[in-house]
């Protein structure tokens, strides 16, 4: 078991074919913690050799078992605990992110003085938000409220003993394993906190519509999986997100199609519910007009791939299949 000690912070980096992004990630944390562990999920580039050159311990996951970020984080956590006894905190970071210079010190200091907090995260920013609408959408997604939170993202500093207490991450989740972990941590009496501090810089590298679509399918799958696991009271975890995807991505299109065919030509007017929803979201969103408008369009459009993810999860449940990771890069 990892015994708490305020003198040691370990870093676990996970990745798959990240190449140059991984190099930047490792350089942002080398020398700032002991131990540093890189976990690789079947890369075909030089990620593992790059990590070894950087001075990182390397764990290569067995390809015979389905890859997942959760499985990689657990493997890294286990290796870090083996490498350094008395490990207090673990900074998890994705291989396509760079850690801001003073983040780990700020986050560790916060956990030092807030003994009931298990996870602390900060502001994750997109590296090139102006490069594409999809990168911009990621940057907006990362900007969550400051203070006590229900969940965190993949980049976060976590208390080692709290992770041990709840059994760490669920390895069978293809994504959103961090928010699911936070559900169990809060149920165990721990708190989650987001600081008003710069944490990491992320490189989504999304320049094509197909990438965005696959990422949204993955989100829909995760909403369904999360609701299946923790949809009951008091959490209702991802229940609203799942119902929203079914409503706007499946049931309303079917209803509009039936109305159009049954009551044509006037029945086709029911499709106006979508531009009206875009208008409603445009008014509600924050920021410059162009940004609000683009965000509103993609918020509505996302319900279609999200509903595809919901259906995929339902099919997997019915046939007892565990799906692999859904990659968008």
C-alpha cells in the first residue's frame, strides 16, 4: 500500500503513438518528480525508446488485453508505488499534454492543506485553438468552473491512498474513467477540487470532421456506460447526457421523419426544432458571437454521433462484448 508522505510526487504519463507530443510531455515533467512512469498502449512509433531516453520507467501493456486509458493509468500507478515507497501523490497526464512548470507544486501544496480532497485539477488549455473549429471546441470544453467539482479530466494530481482505497480506475471503461473514479471517491467521502491555476497544455490535433465525429461517438458511448454503472440516485451519473443524446439524435429525428411523411408537406416543418435549438444555445453560450454560434451548431450536431455511441454501447451489452478504444487521432 502507498503510505502518505508529502515529500514525494510521482508522475504517470500514458500514450499511444504520440511521437513529438510525447517528447514535449516528458520534458515538461522530467526532474520534477520521482518516479516518472510512461505507460505505452501498443505504439508503433518510437514512443517507448523516446521515454527511456528521457529517463522514464516504461511499462508496455500486453496487446492481448484490450487497451484503455484506465488500464494504462492503473499500470502506471502500480509501477510508481513499487518504485517509490511512501508515495503521497500521483500526477496523471496524457501523452499529448505538457504540464505547466509550477502546477505540481501548487497542486501538492493544496492537497497538503486539504486533507479531505482526493483529486485536484486546474485549467487545461488547447495548444492551437485557432487552428480548427474542433480544437476550439476542445478548449471551450476544458474550461470548467473553479472550486469543488464532481469530476476531473485525465490530467489531475491524485492522493495515492485515496486511489488505493477505491480500487483505482475501472480498466473496462474506454474513456471518462476519470469522472467515474470521482463518483466512487465522492461516495467514499472524498472531495474533488479545481484550482484557478494553469495545469496543462493539450494538443488535440483535430483538423478533420471525421476526427470530431469519432470523438463524439466515444463520448456518447461513455455517457451510456456511465449511466449504466451509476445512473441510480443520488448520482444520476451521465443520465441527463444519455437522455439528451437519445432525444436529439434518435427519437426527434424519427418523429420529424414520421410527421413529414404523414402530414406532408406541412409535417416537414417539425425539423425547425433543430435551428430553434441552435438559436436557444447561441443565446445561452458565452463569448464572442462567432464562437457562440459555432459552438451552438456543434452542440446540436454532436447529439447524432453521441446517439450512435449510445446504440453501440447497447449492442455491446446485449451480446456481451467489450469494445476497444475509439481513437480519433
